């Protein structure tokens, strides 16, 4: 899958060219991810979505969504210990991006020291999580780290309109075979894949309470909900415009009703003495 950000790829050397994707060349044209290059996007309510029948990913993939994710990236990292890991304004020259499907064979032909998996809560089917963690385990070198940062699609709230949106979002994910409550289960699943969990944290983040950060979080959620308003409206059996108005009221009420969202962060390590993977990567 991957959005257009994933195509910001530069060729570093002849040797690396097989790892590098452009809009014309995908690593694996059969993959959920590579399909972005061959299947035209689906447009719903002026927003752009993936159109891969194998994928259950329901969020948008256009520039507005990329900006929303970038914004979330910028300040959510600061909630944890991650700030120093990520470059602030630019990536080092040696860095390049490529698309891969976490559920398919590693196309890079090598193992990694560090993998981050962030915001996948609405990306995989319930029965794909174990497979995904096993795949990432196999793609790490012994002693390598998997860092996971994720959030709950269901917000903690007493507001009936936000509860309706929670319900609609959960039903939408359920209709795709997803688990809308995957966050608290991630650590157990990582350990089942073989990781030693060396950091496991959960925080509850206020939304719209008044601080700059909480207000930005509420606005970020508004942008997400509005992007999938047609799907939420279908679940709620209401018109899209009525749904958008409901979303706006629910987001305006986040502060006064003290809504929060859970963020989970895990750091798992592949044991140094891990046996060689039976997988071919
Ligand atoms: C909510 S976005 C998060 C994007 C990015 N990780 C971030 O933190 O900003 C979820 C991403 O997962 C990607 N995705 C969905 N299914 C995937 C799969 N099977 N393998 C790899 N990526 C996938 C989507 O294309 C989307 O870019």
C-alpha cells in the first residue's frame, strides 16, 4: 500500500536500484503495496483511496491525509522517547524510501537492525497481526528492534455523538475483518512472535481540552473522520452532510466532554541468540 510519500525514492547506486521504486516500477506488482502503481485510486467524496481488492485499509491516501499523518508524526513522537530517532527537517542523504507489504516476503533480500511499524491499527485484518509480527521478526537481525506506535480507533468519551462515530468506525473495520481494539493486544502478539518486550507503555492523550497539543489532536481526528465521512454515514444510515455535521459537533465537544485517546508504544527486541529464521526473508 503506501501513499505517495512512499514514492519519494532516489536511486543511490546501481546495486541499490532493485530496492528502489518509482511510479513506473513497483517491487512486486502482485503485492497489496505494489498495486498502488497499477490500480487507479478510488475517489469517494473528492478524496482518494486505495483500490486494491486485497487490502482492507479504509483511510484516504491523498495529500490531505499525508499532511494529517505528518502532523501526527511531528508531535506524537514527542509523547514518547522517539524524538531523537527521527530527523526533524530532512532525511540524511543515505535514506531512501521504498514500498513493501508487511504480509509478503521481504523484497530487499537483507535483514534490518531496526523496524518501526506505526499506525497500523486500521490496516490489517484481525487474523493478519500474528503473521505481520512474525514477518517483521524474520526481517530483523538477531538483537534487532521492532518499535511499534499505535492508537485506538475508539476514543474514550461520554459524548453520544462521538460514541456514534466510534461505533460506526468500529463497524466499518469489523466489516473488513479488522479488530478495532487491536492496540492492547499488540504486545502479547509481539511476544508470541518471539520478541522480548523491552518497553511497553500506554498513555491517554486528551483531545481538544485546551492545550495546543490536545487541540491539534482533536483537529487531526476531525480531518480523519471527515475523510471517511461517506463510509461512516453508510454505517450510521444517514446522509453524508448530516454525518459531517455530526463529526464537527463531536469534535467540538471533545474538550468540554474530556475525550481522550489511548496511544500504545512498544519496543521489542529479537533475541541475540535467535535461531536462524526458516523463512527466506
Ligand atoms: C495510518 S497510515 C500510517 C502511515 C505511516 N506509517 C505513519 O505513521 O504516518 C497506515 C499505512 O499502512 C499502509 N499499509 C496498509 N496495509 C499495509 C500492508 N499490508 N503492508 C504495508 N503497509 C500497509 C497504508 O498504505 C498506510 O500508508
